[in-house]
């Protein structure tokens, strides 16, 4: 393997108590570099976060141990490394990322960073390394997804994963919906009407975080189903037990970040159970992209257009929550046809593709 350049340091990044604290300088600079890397790859700033928004995601908690390093070259922060260790009982998994400014690619820095990732995973006795990257459109030859749906170019990031023993497991589509389209409100109203007819026996309930007490248990149950019910291809996800305490901790990530989340759920009228949900999120001053996060219909309630129902009801209500957001972005597995059908009918169009990559370490390696 190549020798990294002299002047390279991989520095553990201690988390400041707040993004305004006197010692928050490195964290703030790390976030600035993170955002620049994101724009260099995607050409837009839809995935930018402020230091205030990102810091709560690293708050210590009982469900995950998250570690960060800055990549420093000749005294300047040029990237970051992240390793997340889920603390579910029996977990074998570590999630990782290495993100570098484009100007320093191809000099062995990523490989040095990756060595730290593997070392850290082993130190936590994790053998399944998983990571995601965006692969912008390019002329390079394509690597097909083993699911049979989608492919990514063999670009710099793909070659990096392959060189370090990872295999492509899943391709995900980043989709965007133009909220400034003048035809969208009528279109959504029509789709909602049709879904409402098919969803007899269910009603829509909506709330902004924090979740009202009467919905906490139902929402926590659905959050626990996300990892088991969403298509995972060859990636490995731990089963997650969610209770009210975990849900409240999860909500703090948004509330402490001063980001708004609208949850739109379908309630089964007879039982009172919450059986489907959708999440829309926005931060900052409300002029940025909206993120459509989790959407799920519990398996025993599929076939009633509840996915369409909650998505349309959410987007309609969103007009008054975030009237100045220009678009919604969302990420779906390329093989998740039922979900893509709904998104495409609403008007989401693909803007990019991501690869989900995995390496299984052999114990003695
Ligand atoms: C993917 C990424 C981390 C790779 O980092 P990098 O520093 O460019 O990686 P390296 O330099 O160690 O290796 C890349 C290539 O440069 C070559 N290289 C390494 N040292 C070199 C040197 N000193 N001189 C010239 N080439 C060198 C490597 O052999 C490798 O060649 P290959 O493409 O034929 O396999 C970086 O491009 C990046 O941050 N991308 C954006 C975020 C991302 O996609 N991350 C993916 C992981 S989460």
C-alpha cells in the first residue's frame, strides 16, 4: 500500500459542549469541510448541515458509540473520518466514512484513514464494515448492483472501496421533488383523494416533534420495524428495540438541532394503532431542501395505499410548515419498487445514485 504524505495527521475530534463553545473551533471547521466535500461530489448543498445541526447527532447515548477524527494536512483540516459502533446486543457491525477535499485525493490519505477505520472496528470486535458513498454520473464503466437493480460507475470512490476489500451490496436512488412546480398542489390533492378512497378504515394523524404522548409507543414500534422491513440487500442491520426513552433521545437529535420534523401517520380506526408513517424534516431558516426521511407501512396493513396517503398528506401540510423550501430529497433502495412507484407518481425524479458497500473481516486478518 502507498505511503501517506508527510504532514498528515489523523486527530481524534473531541466534541465540544456546544457549537458556540470556546473549544468548538475544530468541530466547526470539520463541518465546513464536510459541507464542501458534499458540494464537490453532488454539485448542490441539499445535504449541508450547520455545526449546531450536526453536533446533537454525536451526543453520547446507550444505543451507539460514534467517533470522529479530523484529517489534517500541513495544519489544515482537509477531511474527516467517522466510525459508528451500534451497541445492540451481539452487533457485528461498524459503519464508517472517510470524506476528503477533492484537491487531496489520490495521495494515499484515504488509505491511511481507512487503516484507522479497520483498526477501530477490530478494537471494538466488529467484523462487518459498512459504508455509503454518492457516485455521481460519469462515463466510467459500470458496476452492477448484486440485487439486479441499478449500478454505480467504477469511479474513484468505487475503486477505493474495491481496493480495500469491499463489495457493492446495494444501489440507492437519491430522488428530488420540485416544490415550486405550480401544478404540484392540484396533483397532490388528486392523489390524496384517490388514496383516501382506498384507505377506508384508516385516518391520517399528524404532529411535529416532540411526539404527543398518545403516539409515542406506536411511533417507537414503527421505528423499530424500519430496519427489519426496509429492503437491505446484502447489508447487515441489527434489530433495534425502540421504547419511549429511545424515541425521546432520537427526537433530541432534531429538537436540539432546531430542525423541524413533521410526522404524518395512518391510524387504524378500529384498533387505534399507528400503522404507517412518513417524516419530513427541514433545518435552518426553512429555505433549504426538505428531507423525506423514514416512510413505512407495517406489512400487515399493506395494500390500502397507505404509503401514498401519508406521503401526500405530509406534502400538503408541508406547504404551511415550510412554504419556502424549494424541493424535497429522499433516498430509496433501487429495488424498492413499491416505494419508488409512489415517489414517481408524486413527481420525484432521480438526481443521483449511492452505493452501499460492505466488507467482512476474517477474525485473524
Ligand atoms: C474515496 C476517498 C476517501 C479516497 O481517498 P484517497 O485519498 O483519494 O485514496 P488513496 O489516495 O489512498 O487511494 C486512491 C488511489 O490513489 C492511489 N494513490 C495512493 N497513494 C498515492 C500517491 N502517493 N500518489 C499517487 N497515487 C496514489 C491509490 O493507489 C489509489 O489508486 P486506485 O484508484 O488505482 O485504487 C476520497 O476520494 C473521498 O473522500 N471521496 C469522497 C467521499 C467518499 O466517497 N468516501 C467514500 C468512503 S465513505
